[in-house]
């Protein structure tokens, strides 16, 4: 019997057992839709992470006071949202300019500068609001900053009462936009705006920050230690050596600060290490959730096997007739295998479509739920890739085939005489 004839008979069996077939298909649909949704969310989280961290610069390393509670690169990452330091203010030893000088001697370090940041009252025209004011080394900062200018210039050496402001400060925080060269007040002192940064992408936190020379911040804001640094930012020459550079920085600071691994009072982190740590977590969570969703595929497989056994019992006389007119064992085997594969394929197609819409609904739910941490990452759009669809479709067809192997084999080995006598 030709293959196309086997396919036609298999389709007729599927068509004439609609209710039973659909019950089996639904089991596959649920499993495939669940797996597709979870894999799509995982892919969306990966791309969202890359977008968020990409704006921070893979060549930037940050040193923060206080030992990290987390291992790897996630702890103390002050340029983004991953600040996990054990910083009881009474016990943390601040970073100083001595640390900055020590880090300049580390190999592969291109630029080093210390920063301080604190909230202050900012006034424009008749309005006042609170914002973060960050003091930077004007000689180094423009070489470190990844945000581009919307207008004006960066801070330069010799600047006094001038500032560069983030996009939100200029356009969203006051009723009237702040234009270039307009005057604002910080803690009642006047400053001229010489630069406005473009709207930042990803996790960059520059949109609501005001930048000014570090020495001016010390005399403008209250309660700032004259020797204190909130963080030290480092730009490396070769990104490929960033892990080695992080290790060298830690060794240098432990030596100059007279601490060891147990008493370490600082955290060294990089965008690259942060991304790798979070990606590993995302992959683990995605794999775990996919494994749970795959259980429903096993349930669907049991449903297909049950359907096939029932179908074989119903078709015993037809099997006897086909064998008596010349159908071979191979033909009977293929008919029932094609039938079970069609059930798996149908469930895969419908499940893939439902999984796509389900991933969009889930990403919208997480985006609007106000959750934080890993769940906040899921606010990224669910992305269903062609490879994912093909993988899950192949898996659903394979499950259908495997579920139908035993019933199909039993059908193919039936004695035609006994089959014709079956009541």
C-alpha cells in the first residue's frame, strides 16, 4: 500500500472519531501552549536583559562600599538596579581617593574616577522637587558616560556653577521644559545648565540625575564627608579581560585597605558579570517551569495511547478485511502511526498558536502587576522564535508517534481470520 493511501486512511480515522480525537488533542494543546508560553517569556527576558544592560557599557566596572550579600557579579552594581550590598552605614568603610589612585595601577584599567551622589532640592522657576545630584570628576566623566547629549556639552575641567541634567529633569519634572543655558537652583544655589542628556535606554539611571563637578557637590549639599566616595567607576581597555581585571581590582583593594576575603568591605561588579549571573538564573527558572509544563505533555501522551488502543479495538474487523485483501503488517502499522502522529501534530499547531497569545497575555500581566525582582524581568515582551515552534511541534509529533507505537504494532500483528471473527 502506498504512503499517501496510508495517510488518507489515517486521516479518515481521525475525522470519524472527532470527540475522542479532540479530547486527545486537547491534552497536547495544553502542554504545547504551556511550554511555548514559558520559552517565549524566557526569550523575552533574555533580550530585555541585554537591552537594559547594554546601555550601561560592557567595559565598565563599579566598586561600591560594603561587602556584597550575593556571589558573582550582581552584588553592589550601582549603575543599574542590582544593588545587593550589606551596607549597614555605621560599619561600612567609605571609599576614598586613595582607592582611586591605587586602582590606576591595575593593568587593563583605562579610566578611573570616584563619584558621590545624594538627593537635593532642585528649583526651576516657581517649582521645587527632589532629585539625585551626582558629583563626578570632570576630566574623566565624559569618557565614562554612555548617555549621549541631546544638546549642549559635557562637564569640562574648570567648570564651577554649571550642571548637566538628565532627560526627565529637563522635560518631565517641571511644568516648563528646562532649556539649555537656563538657570536652576540646587539647595538654593544657582547653577547654569550646559548640557542635557538624551533619554536613556535600559537600566541606565541618568534620566533623573543632575551631574556637577565633584568638588562643587561637596560644598553644595549638606552632610557629605569631604573624603567620602559613594562609588568608583572604572573603564577597561580590553573587555575580553574584564574577569581578570575584576580579580586584580579586588586583590589590589584588599591589599591597600588591609582586608581579606572574610573582612572585605567593598564590592566589585561589572555589567558583564551581572548579565551572566542573571542569564544563568533566567535559564534555570525557564528550564524548571518548562519541565513542569512538560508534565502535561506526558498526560497528553497517555490520552493519545488510550485513544489509539480504543481505535484499534473498534477497527479490528476493518483490519481483518484489509489484511484479507492484501494489506501487509507494515501498512497497518503505518496507518495507525500516522493517525497518532496527526493527533500530536494537530495539538502542536493549535498549542503553538495559543502559546503565542498566552505569552503576550502573561508578559502584559507581569508588566502591569507592579512586581519586582525576577518577575519584573518578565515585563519584557514574550518572543516566540521559529526554532522554538519547530522544536515543540517536533516534540508533539514524536509524542504522538511514541504513544501510538504499541497499539499500532498490536494492530499490525493481528491474525486476519481472528480479526474477521471478532465481535
